[in-house]
C-alpha cells in the first residue's frame, strides 16, 4: 500500500536514516584499535576485553528480535528515540566504570543502539515498494559506510592522543546530536498504528515456513559473519601478528569500509536492473575468493598488511552488494511484518557474528598468526554462496510449477 500524500511529504530524510545507522556502526568499531590497551588498563586478558565486541553482538541479536515486532506494534519513532536515550546513559556508564566487569555491563547496554540498523531498513520498506527497497537500502548503507571507514582511524588517533575513553566520549556527543535530529525529522512511517503483537504471533508460521526468508537470512548471516569475525580478530592480528600501532590498525580498518561503500553503490544503481538474487550470488562469490587467496598466501608464509586487509576490502565489496538485496528479499516475504522480518534476519546475522567473533578470539595467539581468523572467514563466506544457490533453486522450482 502506497503511503498517503501527506505521509510521503513528511517522511524522514536520507540524512536522518544514514545518521541512525551510522551511529550504530560508530559504536561498534571506533574503539577497536584500543582493545589491547584497554585490556592492559583494566588488568585483564585480551579475550576478556574482546567480549566488548562478541558480547555486544550477542545482546544486539536479542534486541533485534524484540525491536522489530515492538516497532511493528508501536511505531518506528518511539522505539528509535528510546534506544538512543538508553545508549547515552550506557555511554556515561562506560566512561565511569571502575572495573572491566562494570565496563562490560554498560557496554552490553550500549548494544541497544543496533535498533537503528533494523528500524532504518523497516522505515525504508514502509516508504517504498519491494522492488525499490534494495536500491534505497543500498543508498542508506552507502552513506553510512563512511562511518566505519573513518571511525577506527579516528579511534586510533584519539587513543594515542588522549586514551581510550576519548572514543566513548565521541560516541556520546554524536549520539546526542542524532537523537536531536530524530526528534525533529523522524516522522512515523508504520501505517495504521502498527500490527498488534497477537496478530504478529499468529502470522509467524507463514514467515517461518518460507524457504525464501530462510535462504535470504542465511546468506546475510554467513556473509556478515565473516565481517564480524574480522572485527573480533583484526585488532589482535594487526598489533600482535603484523606489529602495527593502534593508529596504523585504524588506518587499515578503512579497507573493508571502502569496499562496502563501493558495493553499496553498485547495489543501489544496478539491483533493480540485475535482480536481487543475481546480486546476492555475485556478492557472495566476491566475498569468498579473495579471502581464500589470502588464506593460501598465509599458508605459504607470505602474510602482510596489504594481503590481509586487501582481501578484507573485497569482502566488504561483496557484502555491500549482498546485504541490501538479502535484507530487501527477507522483508518482501511478508511486507506487513517488515520490522519483524528485518529484526529476525538481523538477529540471526548478529548472533552468528557474536559466536564467530568469540571463536576467532579464542583461537588467536602469537604462534597461530592470522590463520585461524582466515579459515573462519573463508568457511562462512563459502556458506553464503550455498545459501544463495538454494534461494535461486527454490525460485526456479516455484516458477516452474
């Protein structure tokens, strides 16, 4: 159903949607170059401090399961405003935390900011039909991809100049600005007051029985999982294996974001012309092959920052092509449950990412080098190819009936 003219005229601006998602990306990775130093500051092992990544992702997965249905019922605007308010309180807690335990508690509370990832996609689906959603999501994520490109670089410089807390102060200041922007510009886009929770529960079986939904969700989960594993292990690889400074790790962290922004641009320009499924397949292949080459080079003893981060740049390119189309595909199964589908699909991706980030950290040590991380990334990226082929096969079966 097309929005009423007065609703369409007041719909949120692209800047607002980019800011919502960009704040979540900033919160996820601006402090990553500081992780080894934070572990030393709190007097804990790197694996404990790495929970600020994997634990954050695990809580994010649970919250994404909840925020989609809640926003379908009560609307996108109040849920987003509430999430940013809680995030500001949690950020103050991370700055005042006296121990690693208290820091991790407030860091888990910060995960509420990932509500923006889910609901920005749902807002897009509220405003435009399914065939246009992938392109618009591509533009939104292309705009916000600048944040993870520059955030670790800024975080590394802030760490060397002022200490790790400067990154969390930056998070709070920017989140306060986005909250004010949302208060002014984020109008409600859910039509008809939302779908009652009881009605949503009654229609869950139809969503759960859809091969298309699970195929798209698995493709997104496995492809994004490679990136989340990278987030958990790259700070260790950069500093302990490749012997880079925090600032240098931050510079190299821009590699996947550059690729992701280019992939988003390709998705935004060509998804409607080429088709969602083909774009997902091409993206999954681009994710996998360069990582496999980097794994082979590592086995031959030729690892370097250019090889490691260069392969991850291609992974970002593939994800930029795959994820907008996979997200649009999973939300197109039941458009009236766009928030629920986006939340469930996002929760799968983040939960898988949390497990993979923790797994990567558990296997990383000086003697192993980057090998365990590359093996994990190649394996899950290859799985996204299989999931995409499954979706295409099911689509052909349905078309042939």
